[in-house]
C-alpha cells in the first residue's frame, strides 16, 4: 500500500512536466476543413506600397512593412504578418509574377541597417534548456507545490518503508533515485524527442541583427522579428529567449555568438525593452 501511494505522489510532477501529446489530423479532416473554410475564390493584388488579400470573409490590406515572414514551399508561397498567414498557390502565378512577388517580399523583409550576422544551429540541448526554463518561470508556484507534495509523499511513505523490512528500505531508495532520474533526465529526453521528431525542419541557418529587427534566415524561409514586438527576454546558461507573447519565443544559442556580439545584442534588446515599456 505504501509503495502504491508513493508511486501516485511521485507521478504527479512527472505528469505536469510531460509535454502534451500532439493531436494528429487525418487527411479527410484536412479536406473537410479546406471545403468549409478555404475553397472559396481568393484574390491577391499588390503594388509597390501595399498588398491585398480578398476572400468571402472580407478584404485584408497590408503595407509591405507589415510583412513578418515569407516561406517558399513546393506548391505554395506563404506570407505572414503579426496576426495571420496568407497562403498563395504558385499555380495561380505566371513565372514572372512569382519572381516579382519573391523579389518584392525579399525587399520588404530586408533592411540596410544590419549590425552583424552569425551562423546558428539550434541543438536539442538548447531547445530543452529553453523549454525547461520557460516551464519553471511561468508555472513556478504550481511546480513548487507539486514538487513539494511529491517530496513529502516520498519522505512520509519512505519512513514507513524503512520501519518495515530490509526489502522495503531497498525498494524505497531505488524508487527515490528513479523518480529524480525521471524528473531531471527524463524530461530532457522528452524534449529531445520532441525536437527531433517535429522541429528539425524548422531550424534556421543564420540570424541578422539589425537596428530595429532580427532576421532569421533558412534555405526556403525568412522570418522577421521586429524589436518592438519583443515583450521580455530571458536568459539561461545556454540560450537567449526572446518572447513575442506569453508562450511564443525565439531561441538564440549563445554558443554561436562571440563575446562582443552577445554584448551588442544584449544592449540592443535592453534598449528595445525600455522603448517598448514607454510606448
């Protein structure tokens, strides 16, 4: 009985730390979603100042300064703003129009005030470090509560086991070690699996630090994070975490930056946060 309750207490923090299981969407569900929301006629127009996207839901008008990301996939071209994504089928464009769109998008997300650039590679250890830090900083009271209950349960039922038999004492010590092994090592392994299975295709090859933004560059995609969008900056031993919302953040491995580059970047981020706080 004691060991069973001990397992229950120890399993609570493990359950809290385990990432939620991804819900898979079937092909039929995706086709149904397309028919209900995306099968209507769409119209895209652009000039040197703005671009428009019309659908049955209405018309969105954006200046090119609103463009925050571009992604070039095999069949579609995706434009991203702060709040939405616009999917443009390549089959709807002539080759010259598609080249013109690519050129105009590249101009929109490029700026001449680049301070420095650095090659980067997000590693699974960097990703795990950032996710663990995020969990503790944003759920600190909950995590401390459940860890405390787990430790209290281990101590209480462990004392009962020690009083009973030599086998009980041995099992308690083994289980105590296993619980903390799962908490410390197991969570990192889970984030390693999450990184390898879902995020390896989303990595970027380099980052450009500019006066008013960061540009994340990959083989087929470019994303922009303007400094005025950053709400908070957290730092661990391995990474910088640049938050653009409560649960969305960019991860910059510190190992890819020189000491001078890291100093300049910290200064840029500090100035941006002060300016954002006054706005």
